[in-house]
C-alpha cells in the first residue's frame, strides 16, 4: 500500500465520487477551544465515505470478474456503497446484512438495486452464507476495509483533506477519523503521510468498541469483547484488519474514545451549526474534537463526519436530549 | 444591475463565501420524475445564502461609512449574515429583529457579536426604531434585498450554479429559487442570463405569501395580505422590491406556490436523502421540484436550499409527521 495506489484510485473516482466540502463554524471553534474543520463525508454519494472504497474496488476488478457480480457483508454503509457502484457498472450485488441493521440502511440498499440477504447475528454464520452464495454464483467478495483497493478508495478523502487544508494555509493538525475496521483511517493516514506529513491521524471510536485504540496502545491486534450494541453501528467491528492495523500502527494514534451521549451531542452540534445530518458513528470524531480537547494538540483539528445514514427516531432522540431551543 | 456587478461581488467574496456543493440523490430523482440538483446554500456561512449579500454590501461600502457601523432589519438569516460580515470587518452591527423570530436566529445573531434590538410586530414601528438608531449613531442601513450590492452578492450563487451545472453537461433546466423579497431570485436570474441563458428561474413561495407569483402574473407589484404566520419565516416579505421586481419580471416565472406541509415533506427528504438540514422557507424550492412536477418542464430541475436555520422543535415536528422508519 502506498500513495500511488491512492492516486490511481483518485483517477478512477474522478467524476464519480464527490469532492466533499471542508466546513467550519465559529460556534464549534468556541466549544473546542481551537479551530475545527469538518470533512463532510455524509454528503458523499449514499451518505457515507464507503462509496469511495466500493467504487474503487469495483473499478479495479477485471471486466470478467465484475460481470459475474459482487457480494459484501455490511450493516449498512458499505452495503449502500457497493450497491450503488454495482448499479453504476450494471452488475449484480448481493449484500448480507444483519437483520437488526438500521431500517434506512436496509431499505436504501434494496432501493439501490442490490439483493439483500438478512441474517440473525446471534444464531447464523454470515461467513457460511456468504461462502455458499459466492461459490454458487461466482460472486467476488468486496471486503468492507481489509482490501488494498478499498483502503486506496477511502484514502482519496485524505488527498482532499490535504489539498483543502493547504488552501486554508493549514499543514499541521490532528486529523480525527471515525474508525471501525480501519479502512478509512489507514487510507487517510497514507494519503496524509505523502501530502501533509505534519498532520497526525487520530482514530476515534465509541466506548466499549475501542479495539483500535487498545491495539495501538498494546502494539498488537486486540478484539472487542462485544460486537453489537450501542448507537454507533456504522463503526462497530470485531477488531482492526490485518492490512489496516500495520498502517495505523505505523502512522496513527493515540486513539480517542467517546461515549454514545457525546456522539449524540456532536450530532446536535452538526445539526445546529453545520446543517449536516450525522449518524452516531459518523459523529464520534466531532465528539472527540468538541469534548475531549485535552487529548488533542495544536491550534487546529480536522474531523471527519463519516456518514449520515441515521433513522429518524435516533436523530430525534438526540435532538430531544441535547438540542437547544 | 448587470453581470459585471455580480462578477465584482464574486471577486470580493472569493475566499470568504463558500462555494457550496451541488448535490443529488437517485431517490429524489425518482420522486420528482426528473433529475434534481440541489444547491446547498444551507452550508453557506451562517447557514444561509444571506451571508453572500451581506458581505458583498459591507465590502462595497467606503471605509469611513463601514467604520461607523451598520444596521439591518431581519427575522434572522439576513441578521446573521450582516452580523458575521460586520464582525469580520471589525465594525458594529445593530440588528432589529421581531421578538417572535426563531430563537436560534436571535441567539446566533447575538453570538456573532451583533447588538440585537427586538420589537413587537403588532405594536411597534421597526422603521421608526431603525431611523432613530441610524441617525443617532451614524449607522448605514444594509437592506435585506432591495440593494444592488446585496442582489449582486446573492447573484454569485448563480455564477456557481452555471459553472457546476456546466461541469455536469447541463445547460438547460428550470432553476427553482426560494423567494422572499427577490434578492436571491433576481441575483441568480441575472447571473444565469449571462452564463446559462437556456435556464429559466422559477421563484418558489409558501401558500399565503405568494406576492411574487401574483406580481409576475399581473405584471405589477402585489402585496401579501398578511406579513407573518406560517412556517416559512425566512421568506415572508410584504411585497417584491422596487429593484428586484423589474428583474424578476423580465427574467423569471411563472412562480411556484407550495403548502407548508409540502415544505415539511421536503425537509424530511433533505434529511434522509441529502443529509442536509433545511429550514421550512429553505425547502420550498425542493418541495416544488418534488411535489409540483406538473408545473415544470424538461429533464433537469435545479433547486436552492436557501437556509438551514431551524429550531429543533420545528425540525422534529416535520420528522414526526413525514419521516419514514
């Protein structure tokens, strides 16, 4: 994995992925006590950065493999990214989703033309389901994070951060990335290593699912004791990836861990101050910037809002609890 | 008023106003039955396009006039735009606001450093209050729409629409603009007349406050019978302006009129499909595109989301009424 692969992904994504804006608000700066720049990946196609990696992976496949169709496991954002990319290429997509994934994510994945196969997290083996479908139909697996072309696709967001920050005269910052398996985090870290080497990438995770923070601290891959629960479904994974962890270990850290209610507070700030809809998992980086400033350094922090696919009930609950007037 | 004044405003705004993205969603295309492109001015500084006109006006003033400070009348979005522009120039801003303006708008205007003077719409004469303050303190009035430099500032959004649409290969479209006094509408219309002459600007207004639609139909300035009420506070004005109406009469129409509940439905679609927070008045153009398609022509419609400064209660009510799962 190196910057050339990310640049190649950027060429393939040009005209397809959106260049998302880098936003700010004086009100957020006041809360954080430093300048806060927000990379609004909730405005990416399908409402999350995952489209970048999915489109990167599908566009890197051979025509023959792609024509037979693709398969993916996902609780929702990767699902929608793969579904849209597959539809754009005119190929079949089968998405294996947990039955308790947010309704919006399941509905959207279907509406984007994918065949959704639901499974019960507690009683069914998704890998066995996926292996059978792949074998029977010749589908190619698009992994959610531990794949070089997926990492390269997510890394294109890092190229944009470097360029947009430089345009504001900013070359030094902590860059907080919402982190699940580490595809987004490691991709951005590789891009910034090449394009903005004075920036430091800080993975942000929800409390109880801080496998990356603990892995970075111990120097080896650590697992979460639970793999579901909490509000931040988008970024709950069992452990960092075999490809993503060495990159994060070399380039990122220390990790930041936020409570679910901090993520909800950050969702409300994104609503009020940025006019953006963030999902809980997509708001953990902003939460870290706003409410864990003691763990940060420097005058400027850059955060990702990684996705905005939130059911209205979850969003309204956050507004109800932490909204202003 | 001509394109040169808008280009001059664009030069003054460069590096200050945001170039807001032109967004889309296949789900919105499906509802509308045509391609829908959304100019997300809710992502502008202060959460609405009004910052463009305010910054344009203040940057066009003489240093001496500006140094004595500015005054504005506004229910909220112009207020915030003027407050931020004044703070950036380091000059005083006095904003006269109705006491029943949305809380968020009053709070934000104060937080941006302006002196807010509240008045009672039913019993007090805001013009008399303003005249006294202007005279006593030498403040210059920044009008909300009927001023050439304000219109030119809003027109910079039209330059961006022309450029962003052309990059997608689009030169023909109905362009629906959320319309109050007509500054935004007439500015965009002037910009598109020069840069995308095959586009047609369609003002959108809430039912009961359709002064522009009626004025365009009759060919002379018509007044609203009421000047408050309804959800769309941002775009309720007594009548089109003396400067804006002739421009709109020459370039725009016919007007589109939507119900408040259509605006709420559009807010929910912006939430779910674009991850954007729209205020009711900022959603009327999207509402017209989604729910009044019979009044439109062509394969593509471009709409503005003019602002996102909505109190959480209003937003939650819309989600409650018209949200999905």
